[in-house]
């Protein structure tokens, strides 16, 4: 009986030890799995870092290139655009808008009325149209003067294209003023092509008219003067 009791005690102790060992084993298995996953994640991160290093090098080179553009080109052009646009906007607005202002850092557009410079969004619809037109024409003029080779040869832009032109915000007087500016530009552009859905614009211009009429939801016809060949 004593030997049996002793054996039972040893057995019970072994069972307790076995249970503890099993628990420890499960914990170790879990830790091993976690470490294995972390190792795979580490390898993946190292690969990603290597790829990002290549991208970073490329981006740094691009940054150096593009950082030079605002300094050497855009900032040099801004004063010329402002000057050209100011001359045009004074005519378009009959002197109520006296200057165009372009922020050299953000390139936000502003204009001067009286002594105050305001962002373009704070002007009326008609005034915004005049400012937009002044900028478009000013940029076209300047592009016409930029040399396109190191030999200082200048490209010649013969045609000015204006698609719609945001004329919907202009009143009758504003349309007349804008058309007047366009007609003056014939001195610089041999051809001005204006696309518009406004009857007042068409009636105010002297020149060839090509009229597009919608006949069905999917078809249109073109009406042209007899002397025009399409």
C-alpha cells in the first residue's frame, strides 16, 4: 500500500509537470510562429526599402530638375505675363481693373481694383471672364516670343484658338469689348478661330462662320458660306 501510494504521488507530480510542459510547448510553438512571420515581414520590409531607395534616388533627381523650372522659367515669365495681361485687362474692363497679379509661389491669380488686390474668385462672373481672356491672350503673345532653339530662333504662332472662352458671363457691352480685343489681335495672329454657342458673339464678329446644327441626338450638320470649302 505504501509503495502504491508513493507511485500514485509520483504519477500525479508527473502529470502536473507534463501539463506544465505541454503549456510551455504550446507557448513556444506560438512564439516560434510569430518569429517566423516577423522574419518574413522583415525580409519583405527590407525588399521594399531597397525598392524605395531606388525610387527615392530617382525622385531626388526629378526634384532637382523640376525645382529649377519655377526659378528659371516660370518666375521669369510671370512679370511678362502680368505686364501683357494688365494692358489687355485695362482695355477689357474700361479701366475698372488696373492690374493682373500672379503669386510667384502659389501661382494664384489676383487682380487690382482701385488700391486693393483680390483673388479672382472674388470678382463677378463677367469680371472673371475678362481676367481669363486677358491671361489667355497674354500667354499666347509671350509664347509667340519664346525662342525654341539655342540659336535664338523664334517660333511663330499664326493661329489663336479660343474654345468657348467663358463668354456666357458677359453682358452685351462686355461681349463688344472682348470682340474688339480679338479683332485687334489680328495684327499678331493671322487667324483667330473662336468656338462659341452664343448668337451675340457670332453676330459681333466679321469673318467666316461655320455653323454646326444638331439634327438628332447623335448627328449634326455643318452649314458654311458658299466661298468656304471644308
